């Protein structure tokens, strides 16, 4: 441990107690080099199929953080199934990640779902009202038909494989699922496997959306 080895100093004094309090503004160094606070980063990624929504993957499948060239310790904000594609956010800001995923704040996630067969108007109405899943009823959703076998669905909760399970309840199945929006952000023309760092203005808008 670097502290027990005497490699850490605070205010020029070697620290060997890991419980030592550090105040804001203290000069903390490791091996003589100053330790700074990691800058907040938020990235938008267009996750391809087969990439897992984890910070690291012990198996053979690639992890989504590998798509971003950053030295920051990034973690996914929520999840997308390995088979699903589209917009996924990565950040090192735990407070923002919690706001964006906590059901209390109801941040919208927008998906395009291609179905196995054309849904009926009655099916769409059932999805809009909410359906009964094994872990309880879903909240009302915004659902619109965009093609014969394709729907756009907006959820404000984030259960595991929720879109796929909701569609199964109405006697259909999801053939392909892509997230195209997260709160105020749209996937846009970001290429599959591509990533871009969000601007300060975009991050501020995410906070605003999570507070409304």
C-alpha cells in the first residue's frame, strides 16, 4: 500500500496513517508528484451489439469503456443489453449517474424497437397504459408506431430488459432494439462504436433534466 510505504505526503510531511484527514487545499503528493482531483467527464457512446455495458468484462466480449479514449475512471450510466445498441452514457460523476438512473427523477430514455410482427393498435394502447410484469406493473409509456413493424417507446423507469419484456406481454417480440435518446440528448449521427465527450452545456442540461 502506497501510504504504508511512506510514498504519500500531506503538506510536506510523510503520512503513514490511511485514516489521516485531508482538507480541501492540502498539498497531497505521491512520490513527490501532486495529486489532483479527477476532472468530471461525461461521454456519449453508440454501443454496438455484442459490447457489454460494464467498466470491465472478465470474459471475451469487449466492455463499453474500451470505446472511449480517456484516462478517467469511467462507468456506464445504467445499462443496455449486450444485444441492444445505441446511446449509452459513461461518466466518472457518481452523483450525476445516480440522478439520471434513479426512478424518482424519471429521466426519459427513448428507444426504437423493431418487432417480430406488426403490432395492433390495441397492443400499442396496452403498452401506453402499462403492462404487468413479474416484478410489478410498468408505468405508462409513450409509444408511437414509426413503421409497419417498428415502434418508438419512451420509458421513465429502467428495469432489466424492460422493453423486450413489455413487448412479450402483448404477444410479440423485439427483433432489434436501439436507444436513440437519453434525457435531452439524442444519438444523432454518432457512428456505431463511436464516442464523443459532452460539453459543459450538455452536462448542465442533463442535470437540469434530472431535477425537473
